[in-house]
């Protein structure tokens, strides 16, 4: 049987060519069957394992805009005969398929019929500088995005653009660079759409007559015309776009028919409830002066008639709100925030299979419905079996998606599940706002509306139930007088009368509140203890990880833990950045979690994947401990990255800027270190990152540079009493540099690629040495550096090329701990990309071996194993220091002499090697940089004579041949 590549994305042997994915047989570059390059051949991707996130990465890698559709069943025709591959998982944000992470489960062969090849369509138009559905129009022509001249663009063209992007109909076409001036070319063609095309690809074009059109004339488009604000994607305050301005709608001017059209236009099903009296908060700007008169069957409010409103005194207190059914709902539970999960697809509601259903999936559902935090993810038809279609199977959310439909799953309706496996969700009917996940202003869900609670109506027993329902332990403090800020909307008209032992406030009795004059100045707040803690570590931000479940604290098994898991706990505890993880002092009691699998974006550890509560095969000897950086008293703001920006310090709970005259290199070293941002690159004065607000700090830091945080630095009163925000100091730190090796035989060899401020680039070979390579190998847990190889030995990279980067001593644990002279771009080309071989690589067993031909142990013609072949060495540029390394490597003492040779070994190829750059102290020729392969031609080759056996060296005999092995 023919087979397709069944993958979430291919784990490929890196190529020297940039093309590893393409779309074919789609009639254009950005649409077609998805083919991937693997081990010398193009393979077709199986449709069961291409989802919207993976497709988004393909579109991005191909420079093809947004993903429009993912198609199955060989929509673009069957591909060539293909074979199995390894699985990879994209989260949708990667720049290329190669950067998608590896799956944790065991790689295995997967096959599918060639009639199941995946296809996809990417957009060749985008809107820039506004929102997803409004902005400057840019079209993809060849390989380049170009803007469009406003005189070459009309309403019909706009209709096609909005339709292609799934943004409804155009509301307004705007000229004169309304969304800012673009860059690059202004398109030389004029669109001539009829208005009924599905994509601009199908529109006719002609050469533009506006040869002098500039970016001052870039056209923009505003699509759609309504939005819901202050709730979820499908619920909130109704706002309409009129004349480029969003306006609210008077509740007296809005009825059920208007609601039907708004919900339909937003893809949110049918209306559930129309709410008046600013139920989702008071809007800003204008209240719309027109009244919608929809019949209810229109596809967009654009098609609804309007008349002048008679409610001339309508204010934002009368802003109308709307709750639509959305594309997901909870059925047969005790409230709209509890029940069996059902999704709307092709106009029909269906259930979700509980395979792999976990708290991350539940968190997305609760967020989409505006139902607070996920309390439990339920399986086995807990709320009774549904009926009809089972639409989604093997749902796999990261937990950060805005809607369940954006999570990966098997194709719609493809399942081997039955309704006894329907998934359910229990969401909280209470939330804490304005603080952290477990502290903030108390808001309760009443009907469809979140309301605050009067502080006089709330006591310790009520707080115990709120903290328990949110999985936040016990209450620490109940705070009145709007301690976490004044809320919006209504103050709840009920008074909770919890006994304190209820599992949810839904089970607490209530009575009508007697505090009729309670306002948002009296909003109550709660601080809970949280559901995770660190113990036996010396501070609240270090120690053994323990979680609270069913009222009992238990430990977490460290199996499969990584820094993503650590980052979730540090964030949940407001303990700064993750620093390390280690074995813990063994705990006691239950082991609640094992095989924890966080994406890193979860708000709480409980939302991460795991085997399930209490399911494990661990002992307390495997309990995990972590170390977070702790509460920070400095931050960098206004920069392009968290490791650069205006310096601000926390003093008496207020953030203040720092005068540039009061800040020096030692202070900068402490700030960068405290923030986990490496070392300072540059200190900038004169408000280089913008003028701050509030106070300029009245103190001067006097750090020595060795402190771990600025709270440990001495201070003195500043002498710059007239320092203003025009003198705010800024700082650029090196950042927590990520690195990897690509295109090698394994992860411990390959071309060096570094990420600086979220941008990946290669390194020029003149800017890299063995000390930096040694640090990198250690950072990657690949042992020590064996060789630094220049001249694109591992193939040419793409993107930025970094120069003058690291000045390492060689004993640092991470590249970010090396001083950096600058992060600069260079005139180097990718032909000079540097590579590294670490001792942990299989390549280290061969590359850089040396032998002498001619029959003598310590005399003969030099041959080096280089680029997987034995090669003669040219005499050009050969030096005594290089010869010394060869003699030492062979165990032949010191160099006696070297000369030219014209003979050749029958084994070595027509290629030679030259350009070794050694200091003379290296133990191995592979440690010398800048070697390159060249054609031997008739040039002189090297012969060497060494002084004899050098007894200080021990040889490792692998092949029982003395001169073909490494020194150990």
C-alpha cells in the first residue's frame, strides 16, 4: 500500500538547502498538497496529523500570510509514494517547521493511504498596522509583500480581501496611509475584482497607471462592523464601527433580531440573552446615534436598515450587552458553567470525546465561556451521555488558546469514541480580579453577568469557600474598601451565607442584601494561600514542590520535569523567573502528580498535563525541588525585550525611574543579574527608552557589582535634585541566550545558531573560538568542545549573522554569563557560518584524527580526517605551532622539522585541507579553528618529522592502531 507521512510535523535531518516544505499542485505557491523533504526525498503529509497550528507554521515559513484552510482527503491530488517519519508538535508560533518541538511519546511508524494526503491554503493578502480585520492592505507578489496604491483599490477589491481573511464585509476603504506608511515596494499591479471572488488570487489584474504612487498613498481596509467587549469572544458590550470609530449601542435600541445578526456575524451561534444597564461595564466614546432595525436573517449588521435613534439622552449607563451561544456550550450541569462539553460545527451541536481530556482543555472552555477558572476536567459522561455527532477527539490544548476550536484534535467527526466517553467541565462561578490567580477582588457570576460583592456582606466562611473552589488553599486575609481596585458593572444584590465547608459558592445559601447603598468603593477582596508551595528550601521561592488537592498537601514526582514546568510554578507563586530544578529532600504523604507536562504558559500547575491526581509509580526519593529568582525590585520597561529598557526600581511599593548620572556599570551588572538577563551590554542615558512617569528615585545606587539583587546594594541620597524624566537611564543586557547546533550528525554537532532578543542567527567564523565553543557544549550538556569549524562546514544558515559576540573564559556554565562586546550584524556571509563538534557527538570519534603515511611511526606525510574523508594537508600557511599539535596528538614528542611532499596516498581524495590556526598548545588538531577543504591540484603537501615518543601522553586504542586515535 502506498503510504503518506503521518506527522504532526517532520523531525528532519537538517538540510543545507532552505527548502524543507512546499505546497504543490495548488495552482500557486501558497496553496496545495503539503510535501516535506526527508532523507533525500519529498513526502506527503498525512491529513490526520496536520492541524491549524502546524499549518500556520508552514504558511509563515513560506512567507504566505495567514492560514485560511486545512484540507484532507488528498484535496490537491495524491502525492508521490511516501514513507513513515517521526512526529513533531507545533504550537503555531514557530518561525519554521524545524523549530517545532519534539513529542514526548515514543517515535513510531505511522502510515496512511495516499488518498489521505493533507492540503492547505494560505492567504496572499494581509492587513497590517490595525487589527486582524483592519489595516494596511499588503499583497504577496512572488516572494515579496507589497502595499497597494489607494487609487488602484475599490469597494469590490475590499470585499474580496475581507472575505479571504474571514472578516465579513468591508466597512470602510481608507487611503492616504491611514494605517501608517508601509515599507518595500508599492505593488505595480491594479486589482480588478468583481467582488464575488473567494480570494484575490482569482481577481484579474492590470498594470497600474499610477507610476508615481508612494507609501503616502498606501490603502487600508476596515472589515466587519461589530464587536463584543468586556466579556468573552461571544459575550460582552455591543460596539459598532461607524465612520472609523467604535460606538456603544443604547439598550432601548437593540432587540432579539439585532442580537441574532450580531451573533451570526461573529460566528457565535444564536443569542442567549440581551442585557441592558451596562451589564458588561460602561463603554467609552460615543453612544451610537442610530437604531438598528434588523429582521434577524441578515448575515451582517451592514445589511440591517437603520433609523435615527429617539433616545437622545441615552448614556453609557444604558450600554447594551449580549451573550451569544458561541461555538461551545456546557449542557446538563447545574449552571451554564458546568456540564457536558458540546461544540457547534456545520450548524450542528456535537460532543467531545474524553481521550486525553485534561485541565488544560477545560481551562480553554471555561475561558471561552467567560466562566472563570477550570475546577475539574471530567470524563466517562459524568453529566450523562450526549447524542448525535461526536465532533472532537484527542483534544490537545496548550491552555492559552482563546477558543476550543483552536486546539489540536483529530479531524472533525473522525473518531472511534462513543457517548459513554463524553467529556465534561466544571468551571468556577467566582473569580478574583486585579491581583494574582489566588488573590484579588471577588466577583461572582450571576446569570450571565459578573458582579462584585459588598465587603459588609462577606466573611471568613465565605472566603474559605471561594479559596477552596478556586483550588487556592485557605484564606489568608479578607480586605474591604476596594483594596484591589474598584470593579465595574453591578454590585451583587445578594449576601452569601456560607458555612465554610461547601465545595463551591453555588452550594451556599443567599439572602437579599440589606446594604442597598453599597458601591464599588466597598468591593471586597480575598487573599488565598494558593494551591502550590515550596518547602524545605530556605525561602518561599525555593524548595520541594507540593500541591494541595482535596484539602491535603502532597508532593510531585520529578520524572520528566523541565524548566517549562518550573516557570509555571515560579509564575504562580509570584517568585520571578525559574532558575533551577533538583532532587528534593524527600517529603511525606501522597504523591499527587507525576509525568507533569506544562507548555510554560499555564497560570497554575494544576492546568498542566499529568497522569492524573494520585497516579504515579514514584517514591518520595523522586520528589522534585525548584529554585525561583524571588521577588524582584528592579525591572526594564519600554524596550523591545524584557532584557532591555528603562530602569525602574521598586521603593515603598512605588516604581520609580533612575537618574542616568546616578547609575554606572556596577549597578548595571546587578540589575541584569537580578533579572536573569546575563551581563550588561550598554548603559544609555537621556531617556533612550522613553520618558517614564511618576517619581525619579531620590537615591543613588552604589553597587559593587557582586550583589545578587539591588536590595543588597548600598544607597545614598542623590545629589541630582533637579533630575527629570528626560534623564531616565536605560539599560541593554545580553539576555538569556538560547543556542543550538543544527545540520550535524546529532544534537551535539552542527552549525551554531543563537537567539538574541527573540531573533535567531548564525555566527561568523571569525567571531568564535574554542572557549565560546566549550561553554556552548557545556550549556547543551554535550561535554567539551572538540573542534570549531568555519567556512559553512555544516552548510549555510539563513537570517541574521551575529559578529563580535562572546568573550568567554571557557569555564562559564551558560553563554549568557560571558561578557559580550556587542550584538552586531556583520558583513560576513553565510559562507562563513561557524560550526562546533562537542565531545558528546558521534562525529567526535572521527573528525580531526591524524595519521602519517610512509611507514614510519613519527615521520611522514600528514593526513587529516576532515569532513568525513582522509585528506592531505597543504604546506601553505602551515606553521611550527600547527606541526607541534600534530606531533603531540600522535604521541611523537615535539616537532623536529616539516617540509613539502609530492607523493600521495591511494586512500586520500583529490581534496586537501588547509588553514589550520593553532596556538601550539592544543591537544588535538580538531581544536584548531578555520580549517577548510580545498582542491589539491599541484600544490605542495606537508611532510613532518617529530622528535619521537612523548611519554606524557596516553593514547586511547580504539582500532588497535596507534596513530589513528584520539588522545584522552
